[in-house]
C-alpha cells in the first residue's frame, strides 16, 4: 500500500451543551465535591471543557491542562480513580499509563475526529507498507493505533520531537492530523509521510475572514493551534498547543488577541490575563459551513450531570484491550521521557 489511505467520512454530532438552573448547578457541584472525596478520585479536565468543570477540577486538587499534562498529572497522582473530562483518547491515555487505576469519563461517546479518521487496521497496513519509517502518532488516536507507533506526541512536543528524529536521519510516518503534520514538516524540514485526518473544529477557521478581522484589529496578536489549515497558521504570531497559547496571552505585550482554537480555552486565558481582550478567530466567510462555531461538540458532552452520575454509579469506565497496553504505554512513556529531558 504505497498510496495514502482514504480516510473515513466523519460527521460531528450536534452541539448539545448542558443547561442547568442555578440551584441545580450548586447542588451538583456540592455532590461532585463530596463524591470525589469519598471515592478517592481526582478530576482531570481539558481546557476545552466548561468553566464549571475547570473550576471544579482546580478547587478539588485536580488539574486543567493540555493533553500532555493531563497524562502526566494522572500518572503522578495518588488517587485510585481518575475522572477524565475530555475526549476518549485522553481517558485511554490515562488508562494506558495507569492500568491498575479506575478511569471514568462523563460520556464515553466523547470522540475526536482525528481519532475517528485513523482506524487501526488501515493504519497498521499503512505502517507495514513503510517499514523504513519511524511511526509517530499524535496523542489524538486510539490505544490500538498508539500500540502500532514508535512514538506518541502531543502538539506541545511535536516540533521538538520531529526535529530530534530528523537530526538522527530518520524519515517519519505521521498520523493522523495532516495540518499539524504539514506544519511540523515545514518548520523542521523532516521527510514526513502524512495521514490525511483533520480536526473538525480547527479545520473550520478561515484565512480570508481572519485577514479581514486582523485589518480591523491591527494591534492584535494572532494565536493559532497547529491543527488549523496552513493559510491560517501562516497568519499566526504564535503557533502552539493550548498551554503554549495561554502562555502567549500572559507573556506577549499585546492587549488584544485573536485566538484560533476551541473557545473553551477563553476561560483559562481570562483567568491568566484578565486585562486582555480576546476575540474568536472567524469560521465564517467563503465556503464556510458554520459561523464562529469554534467549539468541539465532543468536549461539550462533558457536563456536571453526567459527571455526578458516573461517580455515583461507576459507569463509563475506560477499558483498553490488554494486548495494546504494553506497546501503547511504551510509545507514550517515550514522549514523557523525551519531554522531561527537554525540560532539564
Ligand atoms: P492540546 O494537546 O494542545 O491540548 O490539544 C488537544 C486537542 O485535542 C486540540 O484540539
Ligand atoms: Fe479532536 Fe478537534 Fe475536538 Fe480536539 S477539538 S478533541 S482535535 S475534534
């Protein structure tokens, strides 16, 4: 199989955000606080989840972070139950690194279009066809795909890892995000064969509309997550993972920022730099299918109601096929070790 395999057609589910009365919200928050304590559980939330979930995670000793730090935090924490508010690959990563712990998720239907774009069978056949290449997969993949990889990588580490492999003369087979892969290839000059998956949220950002918005706010810095199309990335002042974009809001001198990533991140950005003006990058314009729809419908499946329910019932436990645990955990651990070495 020398051609790059066609990817399955992914249809995102409708966006359904939880609506609660203020009484119900307060009751649920108190109930979850108690349940976390009773069950020796810790809440680990991604930046794209709701403000309520993020605040609850922080005030109960859990964490709110990007996918790399979520994995690190869950691994280091003593709690016997990890409750992952995010999407399925994040829950699976937690389970792979901590097979002895119970990992729960508010909704097991919280998928990711990148993960769905990369079925393990066709991916494995693609790897078989290119045995000379080092296989590097983005964290946004299933346990079975990670098990086939030499390395797992997150957006925060992608450039440094691929640069490192390129310097060692390695050629790369990369999956599943073609935009992130294309960006990393352009920065590092590495020889990369790219799977053709995409993120339904970031692919919707429009360079033409961004250009017009930038003309209205010439003083604004443009922050872009690298799952976005190349023409959007080309307009960025900073390209980076969710954590790196939050850091940019705090550290750059600008007061206005146009942000091309899921708008769930605005909660943390406002906490980190309350005096800044944040504007959503546009998803409108020629050929657009949505208008400022920059929010992941799968992330939105995490709510207070289903979180309380899984803590009460123990439902929605993440189970990973035992045959994938050792090889997938090894590929993730290599990332954690590489990242730790970079920080030293
Ligand atoms: P981060 O690793 O930057 O948090 O990205 C995860 C993700 O799913 C972005 O869409
Ligand atoms: Fe996946 Fe995109 Fe949602 Fe991130 S925002 S979880 S990459 S679909």
